[in-house]
């Protein structure tokens, strides 16, 4: 754990969660920017196959006086491994987060920052607890209409059973190596080290804390109740459909939809940060089964008329445009030569954007 970060277990009514926070030593630094007038509380929520460790440098770079809280979600890091009820979308994690913050005595006025899956969690949290968020920062967010299996900017499903989404498309060789905690290097593309470096970042970027972060990836709970989840057979290509448990089914369009985000009454300003070369969230994503079918990597693809690549970025943008049209505001910030992890790949630019965003949310001066 980095100097300036403290870790603790917090027993909530729902589960025991591990939480990283900035220590008093870190909070006593002198720096300009946000929080000079009033302390701010940032809550950082990590993505899939990750943990709160992935936020440490961001937490330490916040201006003086800011409080930073970053939990490990259920099934990740050191928090309890409890099954994920996919039929609730991401609400298990959002409810866990609310229980944690309530237990810790953390109230409203929060600056919520979510990465990938974590962005969906903070959006759900803002919907379920109106007025609690002072600002939202979405880092490489998953589409509001789920991962794979939809088309068009409004997220229409390709099939009635949502075939092509959920846990069925995960590479089983990667899962086996994840379970074995295989930390090898080499040419095998399914090695977890290679998967992380190729999908979390834009090569040739390598994190200076690569081994530490990889160890956190290995802490991911694997199984039908967690990552990736269970799947069921389908008569529709690619012949699998989402089950009702586990991580990837929780973000299947069968169970997950954030369409209501645009119409919620309280609308904190939103900063959307993404890498131009994100391999996990894009309009032609190599983790989307329809893209793999179109590229003839997976045989039998029925064509664009039936199962087109999911326009993930366009779907996110359309939702946020609807949000702005309904009285909210958002800014889209794209980092060139950057992948799925702007806060790790471009830390200085990311923290500057985050601080500017929360400063604007304080003054209310951002244009819609």
C-alpha cells in the first residue's frame, strides 16, 4: 500500500468490505485547486477484475484537504466474496456502496468517480440516492445498455433472449489461468499479464506497479456467482445467452439498463473521460462477440442486419445528450494514445481534469 494510503476492513449490514482511504498525512499536504474553500469527499469505484489499488495514485494526487475513499467491490480485492444477483443489474454493488458509506458516516455532497463497471455502479447509485452526488466522473464507462447484444444508439436488443451477451463469450483459457494465478510472461495471448496489458492500456504502456496490480486481478472471485457468471444455451448465434448470476450477466442488457439516468430529478454535472484507443469500450470493440463474428474470428455470424457490432461509445454519448437536454450537463474528454485506463496511463492529465470538473461543479458555471 502506498505511503499516504490507509486500508481497513469495514463490516456493514450487507458484507465486510476492504476500503482504502487517504491518511491524515496525505490530507495535510499543501496544494492548490479544489477543496481550498471546503473539503470534498471523493469516492472511487473500480472496474471488473480490478480493485481499489488501481486508484491509489489518483487518490494521492488530489489537492490538500480532500478525502478519498475507494472500496473493493464484492468479489474483488479483499472484500467478502458474495454472489452477484445479476437480475438486479449492478444494484448489488450500488447497495453495498450505500451500506458502506452509511456505516462510515459519510453523507451527501459526494464526488463519485467510477471506472468501467464502476462507472455503471456510481450512475446507479446516483439514480437510487438523488441529491447525494455533487459530481459524477465516468472513466471509460460500460454502455448504459449493457455489454454486447444490442444495436443502435438507444440500445435495442438483437434477440429476444439477449443472445451474445453475458458470461458465455469469455475465453475459458484465460479463466483457467486466472484461477491458477498464472503470472507468467510470454507469447500466449490468454496469459492474464498479457490480457491486462493489452486491454487495460494502449500498448506499449506498462504500469510501474504491474506485479502489484496483477496480484489484485488474481484476487477476483471466479465462478458462476461472480466472474464471469453462468450462461445458458440459445438457439440464436452465437448460441449462448445470459444467466441470472455473476458479473458479466449483471451487465447484460437482459438485466442492466440505465436509460432512466437521463430523466432523474437531481442532475450532478458529469465528466466522461475515455481513451481514444480503448479496446474494451468502443464502437468496434474486440471484446464484442459481434465484432469477432464480423472479423470471422467466430464462425457463423449472421450479419449486420441481425447482429451488428454494438456502438458502445455512441450509446453513452446519446444518453448523456439526453441527460443534458433534460437539464443536466456533461463534458466528454478524449485522451489520444490512451486505452481503457486514463487515470493510470495519463495520471497528470486525468487529475487536472477531475479537479477542474469538481471546481466547476462547485461554482455551477459549466455550460450544458
